[in-house]
C-alpha cells in the first residue's frame, strides 16, 4: 500500500512538472495526463478503504480470540459452580 501511494505521488509530481500550467492540464480534456492520475488516486483510495476494513476485522478477531483464551477457564469454573473461600467464583 505504501508503494502504491509513493507511485501516485511520483505520478502527480511528474504531471505537475511536465506539460505547462495546471489550468491547461485540467481544462476538461479527458485524454490528458490528469485522467490517469485521477484513476490512480481513486484506485489507491478504494484500496485504502478495503485494506482498513480488513485490518479492522482482523484486529477484532485477534481481540476476540485473546478474550476467549483468558476467560474460557474462568467461565468453565463458574459454570461448574466452583467457589473459593470467600464464596466467589475461583479464578
């Protein structure tokens, strides 16, 4: 993802430096260098959204797995009715 972002930045820099003033490049011509840059920017933005969704899902799964690993033995003891000296469920 980082390399894709660097690539888009390099394309933007190249489009700005070569080809005259910015008004000429963005004057509505769909065949100019701005079109390819727009497609690249939309693609990178879309991929960023998808990757952030996948990362959020995996973080949720990691947290859920950790919680189950920590609390499963305690829940089994509670379900079995085990108590410590103070009358609380043993940990």
